[in-house]
C-alpha cells in the first residue's frame, strides 16, 4: 500500500545524458539498471532532459519491462508520461507541474516527489500531498548544467525540523559523505555521478555504508 511505502536509503538515478553514444542510450540504460539491481538497489529514477516525448515514453517502457516489478521506477519531470510508461511515480521540479496538478493527472495511487532548494520551498512542499521532498544540491554537483547553489548539510537539518515527510538529499553525494547526510536528517540519498564507474559495485558499497 502507498501509505506504507518508505524510501530506500539509496535512491539511484539514471540520467540518459551520461551515455555518450546516443544511438545506444536505451540499451546502455537497461544494462545500467540491471547493474544497479544486481548491486541491491530497489528504486530508480529515469531522467532524460533532452529527449522528446516519444523517446522518453519508449525508453521508460522498455526500462519498465527490463526491471519488471523488482524495482520502483520514478519518471523525472513528465507526469503525462508516467502512467503510460508503467512507472510507479513521478519526480517534479519547481518549474514543473504542481503536486496538485500531478495528482489530477495520475490520481492518488502514484508516488510523487518534488525538488526543493531552500527552506521556503520545503515548507510549501510540506503543505502538499507530496510523498517525499528532495533537498539539494547538498554538495557541489557536476551532473547538472546549471545547478542551484550548494545548500550544505544545514538545509537538511532545517528540512528535518520543518517536515515529517520523507527527505531525499541530492547533489554531489558520494560513498564518502553519504553517512553524514543521513545523520543530518535525510531518509534517503539520491546518487548519479558516484554510480557511473562500476554501478553494481558502487551500489554494494553505498548500501554497506548506509545500513
């Protein structure tokens, strides 16, 4: 049941932009997902910032088939493609469809998360029907072209005081610093960059630290 759903400690993200060969991006995405799964990951967010709707839908459907029900699959940004692709939920940014709008599109049975970058946004998100609040970038990140300013562990601590909702910390999180983020109050850490080299092994290492 959705009401009982808890975020895993490790929230993995596959960003299609990290694959250089665009013609093989789908297969690389699926292969990467299998590596994450074999390492012990239980949730993936699929992110494709540059693809058109047809490509995103096609890729997400194939990814869903590849991992079947073994992993929770979250669509980045596109609530309109979430249901059609078989995803379990959607993650939206501050400039995307509102949480209320997402629920109007998808109903109440899908998971919804939202990105926040300051305390005001966190407090606003707390008043919505969002399932989790992502806070960041906690540390310097290289996986976004124009990232928001680094917020540090202090905003994670402030977020924990401001909301009882689940918190996902994101931005520059590595095996070295992930424990400090959990200790600051996050329920989960979202990781992209530190998974790219040997994803299966990296997931195993993260999970050993995060237990």
